[in-house]
C-alpha cells in the first residue's frame, strides 16, 4: 500500500456526530463526503490520429476517488483510494485504538532535528567532499528516528558516516593509549632518577 503524505489540510466534510459507529463513518466516506482531489491526470491518449482516423482517441479513466485520512497518533494526513477505505478504517494499533480517522485530530507532531545530510549541518562541506547527497528533512523528533531515517533513506551514506565515526574513535583510542604509555614511562624515568 502506498500513500502520499501531505501538509495538514482541513476537511470540508461536515463533522460526524460522536455517537455513530465505525461502519457508519466508512459509509459516510464511501458516499463521497470528504473527497480529496484526484492525484495525477485521468486521461490517456489511445490513438494519436493518422490518415485513416484523423482525430485522436482519448480514453477517460474514472477512479473511485481519494479520501484524506489522518493518523491518530502522529496526526499526519495521507491520501487513500476510496476502494481501500473500508479496510484502512478498520485497522487497529496493538493497544486496540483505531489507526486512522477522517477528521484531523490535531497538529502533526514535528521534531526539530535535521537529517545529517541537511544543507544547514556544520559538516555539510565535508560530506560534499565525500560525495554524499543532500536531504532537506528537518522535522525529525528523536535521535532514534534520525538513525532510522538515515538507515532507511540513506543507507550508503549511513554506512559511510558510521565507518568514519568508528575510524575516528579507533584513532582517539590509540592516541589515548600512546599518551598513557608516554605518561607512564615519563613517571617511571623520574622515579628511577630519584
């Protein structure tokens, strides 16, 4: 199942009373209430026209329509094909709560962390020299989700940066060991000299 995430769009459909069943909500959405605009074009040219048939032939494709539904935890809106609405509206989370709702439950939860490949990151110049791409994602809520974002959307860059981090750590450990050995031998020489 693919969805397209959009900025929050207030629904123009009349609000559904609180005392209705989930099935009544599904019927409400399937009847065309709360429809979204069709993504993409719905016309395709079947025949361009030639000497035998000079006029082009156009086939108009009608879909069931699309509906905007909102995630009940993140409040993010997504567009779904109306044919999928009955199944999607019945999806529940492990805690038993419904996963999707037809009305926006609040503002989307946004973070303030930027992707490591964001142009505003201080290391951006170095990453450009390393040949790493640019990502404009700037609303990641937690460090864990930042790591997941990197692993999912930038696996090559994540592996490169992880190797670089491990190399730096090994270099720091070696320097620390050399400094400790140097300090120990200097102290030992002073002790022997007394």
